[in-house]
């Protein structure tokens, strides 16, 4: 018996395909397990897989005086996909990101290089990953970001005055994973 494709069947098939795509994008193994331990406290070393991707050689000319790496205070909450801001009040600020098996964290930590310590500050009003950050004058700004795994961008902008975040205004267009700079 030959079957014909009805409009109802076509719509149901399209909806099923769309739904399966959305569910697949949010599964726990989106980084193939290399960050599966990010919900555990304390220091988390790089997974063995990282060594396969590390590049140690460069075509750039060697510096006359070679630098080196040193271990500094670990993040209070290990995470990825977060935003760094330029120095604000002599500290480096880390905003949002993936952590604790979520992709919409509102965390805000500041690193003080003089004391080699992290401080937890007021959280973003809404958590996100791939937030754009920059400073201007006496404020730190956070723009957009994603509230899901690299989709569903936000159109919000917030300013941080050293104590609290306040909504500045909506952006002309929702965006995430953008680069922001400070001029002047």
C-alpha cells in the first residue's frame, strides 16, 4: 500500500527534527567529557586530551629573555566559556560562564594580583556564557551573552559600580561571544 505524505505528517516530522536538535545540543557530553568534573570543588587539572591539542612551538622569533609560567591562586569555582574584563580597580574580573554542569552561571569573581587572591563579587542579574565585558570610567560593563549553549543570545547590558549591577539599557540586537574594548 502506497503512503502519501500529508501536510500534518510533514509538520510533525519537522517539529520532531527541530526538537531532537535542541535536546542534543544541551546534553552533558557537549565537550566529550573533558570538563565533566567542573562541578567538583578545588583544583581540577587539565584532562589528558589537552596534551594532544597543546602547541609548544612557534614560528615567532625567540625572545632574548625567556619567560616562564607560575602557579597562582585557583579559581574559587572552576569554569569555562566566561568573560574577562580589562583591569578594573587594579583587579581582573571574570564574569559568567559554564560551571556546575550549567551554561548560564551569573558568577562574578575578581583576581587581585598583589595578594594572589580571588574575591566573589555581586553576581550578574542574569547568568550567561560568552558575555562581552569592558570598562569605561568607573564602571565595568557586561553585554549580551548566551543563556543556552551558544544560542539564545541576550540583548541586555549591565553596569557594575564596584558594589552592584544595574541594567543600563537593551542592546540594538541580541548578541553573544563578542569582543569589547575600552577606548581612551
